[in-house]
C-alpha cells in the first residue's frame, strides 16, 4: 500500500523556507530580460553613427542576457536537492521531477520558476546561438519572427507585446467561433480534459477551443493543420497546460498569495492562465488572478495529492 502525502493550499511555505513571501513567490530578477538602454537619435550626428550605437546597445543587451542564463543555470544547479531515486534535482531534470519537488514542499514558487526558465532557455540556446552568429547586431530585425527559438531571458520588449497581442487575437477568434462565452474559460482540471467524449463532435470542438484559448499549442499548428490536428495531440497539450497552471496555483496559494508578486511576475502569471494583460493595471491583474485562484478553490482544486512514486492522485 503506497504512502500518500497530501498538500493543501493552506499549508506553510516550502519545507525549511525562512524567506519572505516576496522571495518565495518571485524568481530571481535575472530570469527576466535585462534592461535595454537604446540611445536617443541625435540630429547632429550622421545616421550611420546612430545605427552603430544602436547595434552596440542591442549587443550589450544580448551579452547581459547570455550571462544571466549562465548564472541562472549555475544557481539552479547549486541546490542540493535529492530526489526519490537518489539523484539530484538539476536544471536538466524532468519537468515531472521539478513539479513534484514543488508539491512535496521542497521548492518555493520562485525556485520552481527559476528551474522552469533555465530549462526552457537552455533548450533554445543552440538554435538561437546559430541565429545570433549569422545575424549579429541585426538579430533584433529577425527575432520578431522567431519567438519560439529565442530564450525568454533574451526577449525584447516588443516581443512580449507582440506575443500578448497574438494571444489576445487567438482568444477573440475562439469567442467568435462559438462557445467560450463572453468570459472565456476559467480554471480547468485534468479530469475535465480527460472526460471529453471524443466521439461527440461538439465535445471535440469545445476541447479544441479550450486548447486554443489557453494557448496550449503553437498558433502555427492551426494554420498548418486546422481541424486535422489529431485530437490526442490537442488533449495532451491541454492536459499539460492545465497541470502546469494547477501546480503554479498551488505554489502561489501556499507561498503567500497574489499580493507579493512583482509587477513583471504578475504579468507572466496572467499570461500563463490566458488572463488579459494588455491595457491592465497591476491592480486589475491582481484582482483577475485572485479570482482565478478562488474559482479553482471553489471547484475543489485547492488540493493536490501525490504518492511517494510521484504519481498524481487527483480528487
């Protein structure tokens, strides 16, 4: 008979944590893009000198970003955290192992997002490094079309805005398409995703709309495959997205709630849940995120149970 550990949203912060709620909830600022200090156009200097200074500013931005990724990798690798199989938790550990460490109270939310971002950034470095070697200071001219291969620590301000505009457009398409309702979709559970009857055409359409609303798979897939995209793929991607949100909901509730989240982390948390960011104040976003968490609790999703093997035993 397997031993079960049960964690509730009212539990204390991660085991052994003596840090403040702000430190527990927010990952290091080095996981965010460094400041981009662009020179102002001086009409008294030739245009080519201005563009040369502009190129140097972008190179300094990318250089700082690469250094931050390396520092974050070393920081994540410095934690002496043992897993059940006697291995150590590392940036290259499986997503399942990292999430289990959160559920077991070993990682704070801030540490969890440090691991997630390092894992994502490192996976994108090889391809982006090739792009950077080819285009050099002209890289900013092409990255607008290459978001999926650019580490988010190296995203320019315009990339964040364009990504959010595209996410808004996708949600508007879902609303125009049919059943999202004026408010779209709130917190979901893996069971709701699993229970979709794939033999029922309307249920399948609703599953596809939920996945598009939550941005569970790249928008390009819609253009390439449309409704030909296998429903098993759609369901798998949505299941993963829902679980990521649930783990993060759990960590936010446990480690101090919405209030201590920084402005940038608040935006990223809202992006993750398909909550609107553009044109919203921090107060608006805190209210929406708090409402999301409360809806999850009311729906009985404030509790996550795992066995010692790490298998999730949902309610």
